[in-house]
């Protein structure tokens, strides 16, 4: 079958149906076609460009087809590639296709304008041709754009906010893009790869491509509830772009614990319960709820609270509770340290209290009695044996 009259139809297929499959084509369409998604392209002098082609066989018997390129200007190099290496022939199976690439090496001295190259595949009485218009143009100006995937995130002041942002190079050349971010005072910002941990200050982006980076923002722990904007900027050569992301910071309780009037010491007696006033304060921006109180001291000590829990403590409020501390009965007189704690849903605080322990008066009286008895025994012994 001769397919020479179909060469013009091949170009129409390249424009109207570049992705057509053999099974999608009407049964009355038969023959050999050279197709490309883009039959008219622009390249820059001094660069190498690749144009994707497809040699399609609709309903014809397989045969060896020689490949060639005509109309190549002087100084240019045009090479047909198949499977990543230069090829001179191809053989598509019936109702199948072979992928090809036309590689163009254009010298830097080439004059601007449009050149038409013709790619041909020819067998025994069968031929298909595809004209490709190649326009030489100067560099397009650098152009950048930013696309944040989730521009607003919500969390507490303890959260680490991470934004994935696509950096797109809309120019015709590769760019090294610098990264920068500006947030409110004391907000820490950094950039990493989308799926890495290495911090970045710049990132290479190929012409017409985009890369994802991750903007990490950590607010100061003292920040109040509210919405805070962070501006990200990118630049390369004379191009720049910026976008804004937002942190919606919810309130966070902040607990503190101290003695009444700030006193962190008390006196206690061995074996006896002592009530110590303790003040729990919420200096945060959200209520603290279900506050649990606990304590620990030297071995054998008992520490409890009255009340044991605080249901709710609003911001900038405090509540006094009683710590009930009982040193062990065998405690020796001296200074001891006990730790008192308050915790509420991930927020906690603690304080160290110094207790000066005195021994019980009962043990003191017992000691005096023992000493008195010992003295009486000694005096009696001296009186008895002294006479002898």
C-alpha cells in the first residue's frame, strides 16, 4: 500500500490527535504516520533541544523503514534517537507505534528566524513525512511563580507549622532561585526540601519546571492567640515572586506553681501532717482545664492535695490549694526537698519546696526520760560500789 498521499494528513493528526491510540482510530484509517505533539517549536541558539516523535502504523504489515531529516541548516546537527541512542531505521508492528526523538544542536551563531525541517520514514513503496517548524528566539525573561498547597494552618504556640510550596520557573532557561521568608518578630523560619531535612537558602529549577519546597515556621512560645502572616519571597536574576501564608494560633494555657507570696519553704514535723499553701497560676492565653496536682518527696513521705484537682483556671487567674505533707516518723531533723507538680492536658509545671523537719516532741520526751533513767542507774551504781 502506498501512503505518500497521506503525508499531509499526518500533520493534521499531529495537531488534532497526538495521543490517539490504534484502537481509537476509525477502521478506514490505515497507513503509516509520523506524529508529534508540537510540530512548531521555539529554541534558543547555542542550546540542545529534543522533540518527541511517534512513528505510527495503522493496519499495515510491519516493514523496515529508513529514517532521515531534510532541510537541516548549515552548522546545525539533527539526530534521530530511539531508546536513547541514534537510530537510522525503525519497524513499528501492525497497529502499534515506535517512540523517537529529534535532537537539535543549534550553534550559538545561528541567526534568528524560522527553519522548516522534514522528518521522513520510508520503506518499500511506503513513506510518511512530517514537517517541523523550528523558530530561533532570544532568551525569554526570567519569570517565577509560587503556589502554596495549604496557605493557612492552625495550631498552638507549641506547634511547628509546615507549608509545602511549589516554586515554578516560567522562563526559558534554568534558574538558581533564592529563598527568603519574613514573619512577625521572633518567628523562626527555614526552608527544606519537600521530602528532606536539609535546610536550603536556594534551589535550582529547570526551565518550565517546578519544585516543591517546605517552609517551616515556629512561633515563639509566648505568642498570643491570633492570626499571623508570613511572606515568602523568591528571586533569580531580574525576576521575583512572593506569596503569603498564615498561622492561626489558638490560645495556650501556661501554668506556674509557687508558695503563698512566693515562699518556697515550710516547716514540718516528723510523722505529722503539715498543710502548706500552694498557688497555681495560669499566665497563658487559654483556660487550663482538669488540672491534676501531685508531689513527691524523700522515701516514706506522704504528699497529697486538697482539693486534688482544679476543674478550670481561666487566663490570668490563680487558685490556692493546700499541699498536705507528712514526713516519715523516722525522719531526722534537718532540711529536705520535695517536688510539687500541676499538669493539664500536656501543659505542666513544678516547683521544689524546702522543708525544715523537726523531730516529734514525743520522741524528745522519750529521749529525756531515757537519759534520766540512765543517770539514775549511774548514780545508784556509784553510790553502791563507792562504799566498798
